[in-house]
């Protein structure tokens, strides 16, 4: 390789490593900040509230809807479509 290319590659690699290390340290600092300010516990409380809401409200409604769907099935292919009715009347 040309000496200039080796130097350019070395500078690029050093910059890349420095940027990655900076991201890792910032992520570490962000995790410490989040832990100190109770972000983790608030997130867990929100997840718990949403889970309880899902289990107490959404699942029973889903169960009720599926049961009603099996008790009163909807037959789609029975009857005549609007297009067929217009064709039979001769206004299509």
C-alpha cells in the first residue's frame, strides 16, 4: 500500500475506535443516570399496569368476541351481491 493510504487507514481506525469507546462510555453514564433517577422502576411500574390492563380488560373481551363469533357465525357466501342484483335488474 502507499504510505499515505496506510496513514489514512490508521487515522480512520483510530477515529473509529475512539468513537466506539465514546459511545460505550456515554451509554454507561446514561444507564447510571437512569438508575439514579428511577427510570427503571417507573418503566417496570408502567409495564405492570399495562399488563394488568391487558389481562383484565383485553383478554376477556377477546374471549367474549370469539365465543359470540362461534355461537353466531356469519355466512359470507349466502345471499346475492350488490353487483349481481344490479346485473339482474339490468341497470349495470
